[in-house]
C-alpha cells in the first residue's frame, strides 16, 4: 500500500522536522510545498490567493504521483487551507486506489510557537506572522478526516509516534 502523510499547521509547529523524520523512517521523500509558493507567489499581493494555493496543490500532486510510481512513501508539508488540502487529498485518492493518506494538522500554543520561532535563524523567523497564521488557521472549519495533534508538550519522537498510531 502506498503511504502519504500530508502535514499542515502554522510555522514552528514541527511540520518540516516531523515530515523529514517520517520520510526517513519510511524510506521516502518530503515535498516541502512552500517552495512552490516561493516560486509562484504573485508579488503584487501581500498574501497568496486561493488560485495560487490550488496551483500548489496541483504541483504537490504531480510531484507526489511521480514518487509513488517508484513506490516511495511521500510526506507533503505546507500551510494548507481546507480548500487546498481537500483538492490535494481528492486528487491523490482519485489517482491511486491503494493508498493510505494521513492528514495531520500540527499545532502548539502561542508561547511555545514564539519560543520555537526564535530558535530559527534570523532570516527564517516569522515573528508577528506566527500570531497572524495561528489566528487564520484557528478560524477554518477543518474536514473531519484531518487529525489534529497539539505538539506543545511533545518532543519529536512523541509527535511522530502519534502520527504513526493514526
């Protein structure tokens, strides 16, 4: 059975770290979809549009499809909205009948989120964006298939173990 882990959540909740650990454990790969955003972001707007997120979902799908052809497990991480997450998941389910897709939203409390943000190198720190992103994510109505894990008091292994239990 093909395995896919789709991670979403704000900055500093562990998406990149966990996706890399999961991929290493599964002998798979990680698709960091925010690189697509950096490549296609429309610089006219302060924020990306829904059209851009749907394009990112398409690019993530095409990349995932290629790895799955080689039977490689794939972790996809990005700050998804429910719309982009649904599109990506539906595309994958429609393409592959024998696939195990785990969708997980990682979160942590704001104090811990800011502490983790300060551990990043200065040019990668999100600062005020931590609060903005957490507010946006908390206002979405997330699909029932999304598993939510609070990483505030969890270490990397404990978070990974929770994902593996899903």
